[in-house]
C-alpha cells in the first residue's frame, strides 16, 4: 500500500473552490466532512479547499475543526476565473479518483463520496456526475425578485433540521437550469464531477482560456470534453446532488434581465475557443445509474420520468408513453369488438386507480382471449390488486356488471349491478346498467336527433331545459322555445331560441307561446321537466292547444325501473317519478290520441300523435283524472309494463313507419 506523508494514501480527492462565501463555504465543507458523509471513512478521502483570493480568507482553524482530511490552498492575488484554482487543486490531489466542485457554495448530499468512489471504479473511463439543484422553490435569480434571501434560506435549512439528514435537502430544492429533468435526460453540467486521475490528465484539467469572472462556460466545457473521451461512460448518481446556496453568484444569482447578455458573451467565448457553438452533451451510450432514491427525491424522479418539461423529442419514456395507462407504446386495439370493449373498460378502471376492477376485467378477457397483449400488460402492473381479498365496494361491482353485460351474460351483469347498489343506493351507473339490460339499444337523445331530422320542425317547445343538452339538438331554421324556472345552459344552441326562466304553469297562464308562434302550429314539444304525473298531464293539455294533427308531443322518463325510483318523493339519484301514470291516463281519457312508448334506455320515450287542438277534454277532466290515477300503486303495472305503457321495440324503422302512417313524417 502506498503511503501519504506516512499515512495511507486517500482513494478519493475532492477539490473545492471558494471565493468570498464566508456564510456558504462552512456548510459546503461540513457536508464533505466525515461526520456527514456516509459509508466512507475519513482516511479514505481528502478535501482540498482552494481559496481563490477571498477577502478575508478562510480561517484554517475552521478546517481543523472538521472531521476528516482537509487541506487549504490559497491563491492571492487570484484571477477572476476559478479555472486556475481548480487546476491548482487537481495538481495537489493524491487520490486515484478526483472530484471537482468548482462552486464551493453547494451543499452535498450524504452519499456523494461513497457512490462517486464506486462509480469511478465501474469503468476505466467513467465520468461520474450528479444533477445540480438550488435551495428554495424556484431558480434563485427569480426567487430573489420575490424576496428570497440568505435569511429566508437559513430558515429553510433550519426547517429540515439540516445537517442531521442531508437527504431532506430534496424537500426544499429545485433542479437548476442545467439539470431541469434530473437524472433521466442529458444534463449540461455538474458541480460534482468525479473521474480517475488518468482522465483528468488526459483532459489537462480545466481550460484557463475561459477567463470571465466565474469562468463563463468552463464548467460546462469540462463536462462536455470529459464525455467526448473515447470509451467514456457517463455514471449518474441516483438520489445524490449538490444544492446551491444564495450568495450573489455571477451566474446563478444574476438578475434575469442581465442573464441573456451574459449568456451571449459566454457562448461567444465558447465558440471562439472550441470553434463550434455550444450544445448540451448527449452521449451515445446511455448512462449507468448507481445509488439509491431517498423518498424526498422520488417525486422529482417520477415527475421527470412521466412528465418531462424540456424538449419534445427526448421524452424519457418515449414519445408514445401514456401516463394514465403507464404504457410505453400505444396499446394495439383488439380485433374482436367485444374483447376491445372489455379492454377499454379495464383501461378506464386503471386510469381511475380502481385496480381491483381492472384486474378482474383483465382476467375475464384473458379467459376468452389468452393471447391478447393489453390485458396481460395491465396485469403485469397491478396483478396484486385483489391480493387483500375481494374488494367490497360499489364501483367495483358496477364495473363487473358492465363487463358481464358486454359479454352478454345478463344474469351476472344484473347481479353485480344490484350488488353495487347495496353499497351505494345512489350509484347512478348501476341503475343505468339495469335499465339498459331491460331496454337495450339507442338512448333517447339519439331518438331526438332522428325525430328532429325526419320531422324538420319549424317550431319546438321544450319544458325542462336544465343545461340545454336536448335543446341544443334542434337545428335551423326552427324557432325554439325553452321553459325552465332555473335554466343552466352550458350547451351551444344551434337555432333561434327563446328561453323563459319560469314555470310552465306561469308560461301557459300568460299565453307565453302566442306571440312567438304567431298562429303557427307547434310541430314538436318535448316534456322533460318535473317528474310528476299531474304536472305532465297539465303540460300536455296546454301544449295540445297549440298543436295540429301532425304535431308530436314527447314525454321522457315514462318507464320506471323499480318501486323506489318511481316514488313521488325523490330519494335516489336515478329517478323517473310517476310519469308512467300519464300514459295510462291519456289512454283512458283520450283513446283518440295515438300514444306509444319507445323502449329506449334508460327510462323510455313516450310519443303522442293525432293530437286535437280543439279538444278541451284533458283540461275539463283534469281534477277527475288526477284523483283517479295519482294514488295508483306501481305494483298495478309492474308486471305488465309493455301493455300498460304501449311499449314498442327500440327500432327506428318500425317507429318511422308508424309515424308515416299517421302522416306525422
């Protein structure tokens, strides 16, 4: 073993340059001391502090108080660039591995020297680096404009109990401009560069032609030249870094308005020295990573992996990476339509973080299509989603119900929908699933589109506008009237529309349609307001007065799902009310009206034609009709919905033929 002044020669030498940073240098040097650095002994390394003309100079007594081997070199008078000071330190270094910290205002993390030593041993031409960080929550030149200063920084460091756990620096740090993507995309420079002595000799140290105060781009140049050495291998230390303290540095703390001019000068000097414009190094070989990722650094690492900021062609996980699915490539759609729909459902559950449901659905797919790749990929990520036992929650059973419905297994689908409702009786999707099992096919809004397109109405009245979703389906040149006591329009309306914020009773009592219709008949009316039988009956009787024999009145939510959801008192999110009684009432009092109900999910669409504007029967018999039907129990019709509500299949051709026979279309 070689000796060094009668002692064992250190394996690692660290050269640190300081200049007029009396507050910052002690912290940096403490972070390099043996009491702070982990998994490396004091005799294994030396720290060479090069005081580049500080006034006053660093007190040697401070170094003697630190645990470890510290040496102090002083240059006085000193040039403005730190390059000669670094070279002086490199020449004095004794270790087989030499690290360079050109900026002595940066606090190191506790594993820096341990992992740098091992990283340099991995390859003969290993170039070991760490990303650069600022203390504080922004680039420091901008933070300074918002009042960030040394006092605030001191308080910030105290808040994490530094230096008891140096890895907590990641909690109060921001990746600097040279390392905005952390470990996963190329960095422009490092303030902790470690290489074997032979590589430093090959580089001949730092190029002293970079003579601007602070060195200009000398640090970036040194790192780039190191990576250009033949067979060089970049080694990045995971979970390690150096954190810049605010001190008025010529680059790090320069005013943002001055920075462009300074950078232009530094870039010009680089091009004069190297004969080419500067560009961020992009080594041919991918980096080798060693180290650990402490929890405070993990958030930064994950962010840089899944949501990189810099560049559009250098995405760390590839340009096709989809974060919500954790997919490196776009999933290939399944050829089979049912399998493709099941896979889509599993992906939706995955995106929502409902991993148990994603697992169960993916396994259902694998049972039927064992070679389909996407379910296997999802399972490889979250196969443990069911390990803690069967997840008893509503959303899980809702998803399973949808899956079995896609597979055509109505019995299992219904079981899971009902199971979901035992956990949450307001789970609307479960009600919708049960309703769709009973009445499959096109929903009511598709029917509205068909009727508006086929009838091409000139005049439309809608009662119960709410957000305007159905009102927006009416196309020009129709005149449209909307009535709702509290309209909340969010859908763009397509034609001339007048919306009245009042009840339908008030609207018709004051003869609201008269002036707008101006004698023209009403072509289509759509009732989607209060879901109470007596109100719908009153609206129909008043609308008929404005109709012609070719008019259509549409009534939504007339096919109840069950006893609870048809109650006159609403206590479930899915709700039809007792509008079904309206159909029975019309059939009883006005057999001349052709009334039928399309079995469209989720709750039917009733169509009234052969209307008679001269009839006053519904108005005259209103009190009698309400008294006759309002207390009719649901059980009276529950087993005979088809006959009672004149249900017809969800089939456009059949309905179209019926309407044409009535000369409505």
